[in-house]
C-alpha cells in the first residue's frame, strides 16, 4: 500500500494564488461572460519558458487569444492546437514568438538522448521511437522564419491565415519582428 504524498509548497502556493485570482480578478472583471472562441481571433505560439508571461508581455486580456506554449515555441509541436483553434474556434491569425536565451539553442537531439539514457536508463533507440525529434535549433532568427513558413505551408492551416514571426528579448522585455 502506498503512502499518501505530502502536499508541496508549490501546491499550497498554486491553490492560494488561485483563490486570490478568483476573488480579486475573475469574479470582479469577468463574471463568467467570456465566449469560448477568442475575442480577437488570433493565436500565439510561444515558449514554455518561465520568464515569459504572455498576457503581460504581449498585452493579452483574458478571452482575447489562444496561447499555445511548448519547448522552443515549435510550430510543429503546436500544429494540433492550431488546427483546433482555427477549425473549431475561428482564429485567423498566428503569432510565432520565440525568445532570446532559449534552452532549445543549447542542445542537440543526441545530447538529450544521452541525458535521458543517463538519468532514466532508457536507451536512445527507445527514446527515438517515442520522440523522433526534440526540435532543437541552433539559430534563433532562422528558427522563427522556418516555423512561420511551416505554418503557411501546412494544408491543415487556412491559406488566408496571417502569420508573423517575432523574437522576445527576455532581458529587456521587448519584441522584434522577424517576418
């Protein structure tokens, strides 16, 4: 029989901050009046990096946009969500926003396979069958351009979709357009 896991400080903080949000923000400003589709009909693909708070950094109000986050702001990784966002919820514009000092610039697929083997004992062949490509990149601006082109070229994305690519500077908080 397993022993119940003790609550972590992160769980305590999570529930406390949610209670604050509900009483100070949600019920006061929203009161359940938001529609399911995003009000401004756009989606953002950005990184999961903890130094980025998309709502603050990009001026997104609750209900305005879909924010799709993954390691490296990968368009390939976000495709499923983008298709749902467009086909079921009406988005017609996509912002790809990668950032400076991204962890995805620091390793290659063989590097992460070696780390997984060392830490978990899973050999690289097994990992490659499950995750063929961790989608690292070596040049930030080029990676933005490639992801924008990937979205524009994919047959599951509406041809009239406006797609732009950006770099967020994590040290200054600024964005600059790439494409």
